[in-house]
C-alpha cells in the first residue's frame, strides 16, 4: 500500500504486483513442500552444484543436456 502511494501506481499495476508476488510465494512454498516430502537425502544437492571432478568418467555435457527442459521435447515428444 505504501509503495502504491509513493509511486502513484495505477490500480492495474498495483494489483498485478500483488498477484505476482503471491504467485511467486506460493510457488516457493510448493517447491519447499515437495522437496521436504520427497524423502530425498538432505541437504538437497542441485545438479548445478554437483562436483563432476569427483566422478571424472561422467560426461558433464551429456548430463546437463539430459537435465535440460528441452531434452524431453527433442527426444520423446513427436511434433
């Protein structure tokens, strides 16, 4: 409310900002809930932080390609 008053936002921009912030917060809470209930070993290590030097036989480029969102589309979904 203070931000809207200071920046003279219109109604649309003000409501849009609130809705976007709420959607982001819900997405974050959902991800935290899913990770917590996944029963994966904790602390959770993301692929971006994986130490490929520890396993030199792993092909980093192949692993990262397989983890990319476009991989499924390219390989399994026929257009």
